[in-house]
């Protein structure tokens, strides 16, 4: 219920109603015209008003109040406005107030694959302190954009838009009113005459009583002797709490508990100016120094400009550098951030002729990209101005350079007999951190060495050689006393099928012996990793997202079950996975994610007699130790509150987390209904089934399971009563075959033929 109440409070926080002696105002109903705020204002005959934020139809079924979902057309979530400029090199996107909702934007050129980004990720990069209400960023020229709203119920609405060829700017707005239904439910308590209404989260219901009923006695009201409205109220030693947030109030407000009085806000306080960090590039006066300067940062590339044709080349180069400083400064906002400092620039001179000749750069105009070792990654027979649009942190070109550099780094470290342990880890880590959704074929689309577009250096690697080197590296680190966090990160990516093998060779595979040895490394150092990962994830100028290591391993094992093929190797892998799950559980470090995946794995197994004894026994232990006793909702809330941020259910939300547990309990109980071999667990299964209905009430599937368990336990009358409820709560969401089966079970129970 917390999300429901919070959202209503936000509506109040942004609204201030005042009435004046204005001619022309009549009593009646008024509808808001504000986009995304479908509010109804009723001016009543007794000089009273009502603000209605939610409205719709309802049905009364017994003691239950059913709120009907809106049938309005919800296809046009987004409004787009185009601006056009034939000279524009990029497209500016302006997304109006994306707020806290889960939006994605995708781009597509022709029939190529769609490249998606989460808007919140872009927001974190371009406006990390959330200073601006709207989100402004740029994308490369493209043919189509996709806009996606992902709801908490797991459903996503995707809209595809064709872009005009000369589009330069796209302004996007969305309709908040169509984002989701509230999924409210209500129940009436005849004893207290209270109507309790909650949303799908099922927590902290709002309690209503009919105004016709006798009102409970109230405690005497204590009134203040004076009321004041004080701007910027403070006292000696008080910390300054003034902020300028997206609500524009200029006052720190707890929106979940306070209704903002707009009249009390000082409208003279100006919004904060959008500032930038005064970033300066250091341009070296010779190539050697330029390469050495680039080598000091692991995310930088050197742009070498050759221009012997244009007499104003130096002037143009200086202007270009100044423009790059300005744009990079805006990305950094108010302080230096190495993440956006990704290019150094150098204008080749007469002293560089020998280097140019050795590298077969004979053109009078070229732009060459080098890594920190001075190795060539890309070259274009072009002037700098033509390629200027490429040099952005958010551009595809930077990602292509990273990929080319990763290939080259792995190749060189494999060939270097004197390569150190840290060199190997760095090369594998660099490849592992590449983006997984990359269009592999597009990297090397340009092959003509005389092309005015960038030709990317392509490096061939031997997959067997790479795998052997990685195996030796993992074996060499088994006795580490302290975890190497870069190695940890690389292992996690690799076992989740997102690492260097996937990136370098675009192949999927099941876990092998090296992977299981690498997983041992993670589990043996789990405490050390957990104590250091927050600091590692926040390293300045680097991007790391290591989650709880037990959850990461558990996710990898679960994914591997999907990839495992039938046969001897697949069965051997399953046995190893089972042993790893047992090791995690026995260590006492088993968290929700590990149990979740372990139960899924066990549910797929059968004993020789066809029973599910191992699964049901392990689940019963978890149920008794974790879920049973006390308030189920409160216990689940405590588990949910303790989830690591990397857990999928931490993102999916409370409702999905709650339904997972009720579904899991029902599924385990249903396994007892289906198989006579599981009959030893009937008493336990009743306990699980009853729990599922406490967490998710009136579910016909759950009721059907419980009724059949009661009957098998000899509680025939209780079974019939429960099956009557199962049939009663059948909805249109249940397929006709299942509905008929439930009715048939009721008939058999009633006539004694079940």
C-alpha cells in the first residue's frame, strides 16, 4: 500500500486550490486539462468542494468490492514533436519530465537490430544529480526510434516511430493517466462495518466507514494558539535543508506526509542555473608525449589529426578542441569525472612524417585513432570537421573502438611471453566489460582503406588459445589470500555467459571445469568480495556493477540450466550445480536468490520412484525456517527489505516478490496433489497451500489445490467448501479447460466419486 499512498501524496504536493470572488464560476463538475493529471473538481451546492483523483466503475460480489479496470485506449502513451534541420549531424532528444517511471528508448537503422537504453541510465550519465526536470541528450542519426514503458506487472508497451530524414530534434511527452490501473481491491467487515481498500500490494489498507454510521468518539482536539507561515525557517546550528528539486518548491518536503501550500513558497527564489565543469584538454606538442598521456587512463583513446592540405588546420584544430572541452564539461556538470574524459587530441606536424610513413598514412588528410600503447585502432581519409560528430561518450563509435581495443589487447597479451599476471587480468577484464547487446557485424562494415569513413582494425583470435590461457590464470589464483576484484568481475561476467568468450567469439556455452573452478574462487572469497564491492563499484572513472556474489553465482547456475543440453555432459553439469547449491546453503550464506534458483532446479528432478522427495523435503525446511509463524506479510516484507539491489525481485517490486512466494507454495503443494508417490507430504502441503491463500487471497488455482489436499487428507466437507470457493472465483483469465476441470472436481467431491 505504501506506493499507492505515496503517489496520491505526490498529487497533493503539486496542487494548490484557491477560490476568489470571480464572476462566471458556476457549481458543477470540472475536469482538468493538464496533461497526465486527470483530476475531477466538484463544486457542490453547500459551498463545499471535492477533488477526485481516481474514478471508474465497480462491482459488489458478496463482501468484496471489485474495482473495474479502465477500458480506455492506452496505445498512445507518447506524444512526439519533430524539429528539422538538414545540416544536423545528430538528433537531440528532449524527454519531458520522465520522473521515476521505467522508460526505455531504442534506435534502429534500416533492418538492423534495435539498440536499447534505459532512460534512467542516460539520466545518471548526463544529469547525475537530477538537477533538471526534463532529460536532454543526443543520439546518432537513425531511421526509427522505439519508446518503451515497462510496468511493474511485467508487461511492457513498445511504440515504434519512423523519423524524417532531416529531423534534428525530437520532443517526447507522455500521458501519466494511462500508465497503469491501480488494481484496487476492497472487502467489507460486517462486524466493524469497515470497508478496507488496498492496491495489488495487499499491505496497509485504507479503512473507510459509511458517513451514515455512528461516528466513533474523537479525542479532544488541541489547537495552536498561533499560526504563522515563515519562509526559510531556521534556528542556530540547524543544517540548511533548502533544496531545489524537480517539484520546484524550493523547500525540503516529505511528500508522503505533507501537503505543500503553494502560497508559502517563495516564488522569487530562482531555479539553479545549469552549469558545467571548466574542463580543459591537455594537448601535447609531440606524438610520444600524446601517447604516454593517453596510456595513463584505461578508458582513453588518442585522436591524431593529419592535415597538410588546409592552411587553417591549426586554427580549426584549436577550435575543435575548445568545442570538445565545452561538451565534455557539460557532461561532467560541476566536477571532474574521468568517465567522460575519453579522448586526447594531437595535431601531427613535420616531425611525425616518419611515423606516418611507417604506419602507411600517406594521405594529406587523415584522422587516426590510437590506444595508449600507440596501436592503431581506426583510420579515416578525412578531415577533422567531417568526423567531429563521432567523438562523443554516448556515440556508437566509442563502443566500436572499445571492442577493437579489447581484441587487440587480448591478442598482444597472448603473444607476449613476458606478459604479467596483471596484464592478463586487465586484457580479459577489458573484453568482459564490453556491451553484450552489440551488433557484432556492424563494427567492420567499412573495409576500403581509402574510405572517408573510419575503417576499424580487425584482430583475429584463436578461441582455444584464449580458453587455455584463461584456465591457467584461474588455476594460478586458487591460493589467493585476498580477492582480486578485477578477476572477480571478469569471472562473474564469464560464468553468466556475458564475458570475454561471448564478446570475442559471440558464442553461448554451458559451464565447464574452468568455470566451476572460478566459481570456487568466488565462493571461497565471498566475505572479502562483499566487503570490497561497494568501493570497487564506485571507482572514479570506471564502471563496475558487481552484485552480491552469492546471487551472481546463483543466477549463473540458473542460466546454465537453460543452456545445458541433454546427454552425459549436461547431466554431469547438473550434478555439479546441485553440489554447488548445497555448498551455498550449507555455508549459511544462502539468500533469497540462491534458494529461488535451487528450488527451481530441484523441482525439475524426479527420484527413481517418480516422487519429488528431495525437492519437497528441502522446500519444507525452507518454509518452516523462513516463512512459517507470525504474520506472513510482515515476514515477507522483512525479506524483501533485505534484498540486495542486484536481485531481480528488488527491481520487479513487492507485488512480484509476494506472488512468487504464493506461487511457489502452491506449486510445491500441487506436486503432492498430482503424484501419489508424494503422499507423505500431504500434511506439509496443506500448510503450504493455506499459506499461499493468506498471501494471495481468493486465487481459484490455490483454492483448487487446497481443496484436493483436504480431500486426500480425509477432510471431505472442508474440501467441498473450499472447492465451491474455487469455482466461485473463476474469472475470464482462466482458460475454459481448467475451469471445467475445477467444476468437475467439485462434482466428484460432492457425489463421492473423487
